[in-house]
């Protein structure tokens, strides 16, 4: 068989996969009274590029071990995950977001190739319908995001727009969500501009060689504030968090006053999370391994820095790349991902929002890209990108500490995890 024939068959197989999904096993949980309840499901986004020999994707290394969106049944008592199916996609659906009703799932597909010739230097986003009976996914459509390497998506609180951060494109986009959940063409696109920060982070640990995103602009995350009136996005290369006023009717972004806030030079803001009270904002910096604590004025959409604190244990020296940041639902603890150190830092939240380092937990895997809580907050699930596994931890809500459950769940290059509880209306 010639290489051309193999390449064509591989391309047709991956394209056909977008038209359907792998069959799922239907799980029902039987209660002590004999009744059955619908399951809790986890969807795991991955770096998956089976076409990389012919249509190379531009993703973090090592690429391609995932098969698309992996689906799991989750045991509500133990937190255990049981493989249930795969939506096979060869364009790295690395970040997943769900609508408020749990009926639609969206993915950013971190590629810079669209079409069989691979000559359109854009990435894509996909929409899926979620069956409320068994959690199966049906592909609705896939659209261009206006820039290469989309790495993050979030659903605006109004439910009518998907927000996208194009990492390699250095831009952010707004995609309308139509009545049936499909994605429309771009309603807005903003290209980041400014002075690129230095390769050495201001707050780098001693001996650090953490160098990642200060070669150009890199939009890494975009999300609305709780009210939906403002949208914020972090550009790692510019060491800047941009703040936009959002027009929910037209799906457009307009610069706020002021339009941005600067982080220390070279520190590299990556992800952020609002405190449940809406008044505190936490930004994690990839190259400095720090968290910046801000006061947030929800009326004006303004950030004021209050504190910078390390995500690593006291005395740490060497290289580390931060990844995810999450605030617990009760607002008492902040969790920070450390890649290379391969840990989750745990910090307590004070009465003024400032943080105090509590400790850390080894992730039992290599390069923790992201983590999230189950809907109850009793378990934390960590996507260890280079270990090809998700690890599961029990959360002590009193102390904030994590304890490993012993569960390693095999998934190729996991990147993000979201849950849907089919028992909830």
C-alpha cells in the first residue's frame, strides 16, 4: 500500500469520526431501595493527532496519544472512573466546556490546520449534543476560530456565546451559540498587541529555566466574570490580563477602562479563577510559579493587585511550569498545578482574600495540565498529560488536603475534564 493511499484512508477515517461517536455502555446505579438513577459521566479532552504524519497539529509535546474525547462512568461513592466510549477526533480537543443545562458540550481543537490541504492556518471549535439518557455525544458542527491553536473555551453566562482563546494565533474570539446548540461564525475577533515580556520571569525560583511563551503573543484563557458584563483574557507572552465589556446582544468585545492590567515582567499569566464571592480574583503565572491575588470591582470591571505568592514549597529551586488554578466551591482553598514539580499546591484563603501556603500533594503522574472537582467537591481529578493517566484524589474539605485514592485511569495525553450528572434535571 502506498503512503498516499494510507494517508488518504487515515484522513477519511478521522473525518468520518466527526459524523458519529463510538457506542457507549449504558450505566444505571441501583439504590438500596431498588430504584435506579442515571449516571454521573466524565468527559476527558485530550491531545490526539492521528493525522500528524500528513496534517501535523501544533500541540504541546508529546502529541497524539489521545483518541479524542474519552467518556467515563463515575462511581459516586468511590470516585472510580470506568471507560464508556470515545468520540474519535484527530484535532486535539484539548479543552471542554459545557452549557448550564448539561445538554451541550463544546471543545477547542488545538490545531493550525483546517481542510485536507492544511493551508488554512486556523484552529476549530466543535459543538456536541449530550443525550440526557445515557450521555452519548452527537457532533453538531465544527467552525473556525479565527486563529491557530485554540487552547481554551468557555460558555458565556448568558448561554448564547462561546468564548475562545487562540494560543498560537495570539487572539480571542466570540462564537454565537445558536438555538439548537450549533456554533455560528465569528461575531468578534480581537488580536493581542503589545510589548513581549522577557524570557526570565521576575519571580522565577532560583535556578529556573522555565521558558515557554515569551516569543510572541499567546492568548491562554478567556472567561466572563460571574455577571457576564465583563470578559477577561490572559496573554502569557504580553504578561497582561485584558478586560473587555461584553455586548451579549451582538456578541462583541469593547475595551474596558482601563483595558488591561499588567503582571510582573516575564511571569506569564496562564489561567485564572474568581472566588465564589465575586470580589477576589486569582491568576496563576506559568513561568514564575506564582499566584497573583487581585481585588475585583464587579461594577467597573477593574482589578487591583493585593499579593503575589509562590505555588511551590518553601526553599524550592529549579524549573517548574504552572498550569491550572481552582478555588474550592466553599471559597476556603485555592489549588495550583505545578508541572515538573508534578504537584498540586494547596493554599488557604484569608478573610481578605490573601493566600497562605498550606502544602502540596504529588499528582502521581507527569506534567499535570489541569484538574477539576466532581460536582460534589468530594473528589479532585487530575489530568497528567505526559503520564497518559488521570489520577483521583479525595478532598478533605476541612483542611483542604488531598489524599490519593489509588486510582490511575489510563487516557492518552489528557488535558481537561468536565462532568455531567444525568440524575439532575
